C-alpha cells in the first residue's frame, strides 16, 4: 500500500527529491497553507501586505511564512516598485510572491507512474489510437460527472485543473498532465478536451461548452458560459 501527496506548480521543473517531503511538510501549518493557497489562486504577483490581509495575519508573520515557502521551492520571489512613482522618494521595491514554476511530488514508497504514462502515451501516439484515447477520456468524464453532481467547478478542482472565471469563460490554471502535454501536445490536449466534454455531459444539465483555448501558463481547454455557446 502506498500513500502519496502531490503539489503541481504548473511547470516542467522538479524540486530536488531531498526537498520534496520537507516542502510538503511545510503546508501542514494552517497559516502557511492559507498563504500558499492565496498566492496560487491569485495567478500572479502578490505582496506581503496583500497576502497578510487575505488570510488575516500580521504582515511580519505573513512575510516569515512566505519566505519559508520560497526557500522550499513552492513560491518564487521578486522585487518591484508598486505604483507609478519613480526616482528619489519612491520608496523601496516591494517583495512579491508567485507560485514557483517547479513541481513538488513525494510518494512513500517511491512510485514512477509518470514513466508508465509516458510509455503508454508514446504507444498510443505511434499506433495512431488518438480517437480511442479520446473516447476513453470522454467515458471517464461522463462517469465522473454523473457520480459527482452538477458543480463543474468542483469537479475540475478535484482533478487538479484549478478553474477560475475570466469574463464569460471558465479557464483552467493548471494542466494535471503538464509533463505529458509538453511531450505529446496534440495527443494530450485532445484527451483533455474529451475528458472535460465528458464531465459536462455527465452532469446532465447545461453548464457550458468545452473549447480549445491554449495559452502559456494554463491548460489548453476552457469552458464557455452556457449563455455564450459561440
């Protein structure tokens, strides 16, 4: 029997293995976990003041925990002056935080499921079994949608997509299959689309339409609102 914890940071780099368990352990602290969650949900740079206010702690405490997350490789820090004022009297640049580009994964005992996934993806790609893969993904999505109820956001969140509203679309900040998508973009993005389409179909009520909408730093699939099906 195995137990695993994963934190996907939306990039292709991996935190060194000796730091993975320590990094995950940091998130056992509720304040640290709340700060990490706020920075991730923001999808961009967050200042110490913003993070402290969001989770209801003092700025000094937020700074301490944010810097610990940077040391662990879960966040990245940069410095930038906020506002339009420049030159003498503009003040010191603010320290800003964003989710790190790397990926943290730990499993006890060690597993290499990703190796199997890469081999299977290569076999499907070479065999030209794209349509069979899409059909299987759609069936899996339909089953998941029927079992979980009508909230598409919760379904996507549970599968690691990190959905967020953007105008009339629901976008997906994270691709749970980022490594495979990097190596087999057409194969995996088509699978992603079929899976999300299946989830929407399984819900059984109009909840929007899955479309391809690729952009750097997020999943290739988005969901249009049910009022905008174009």
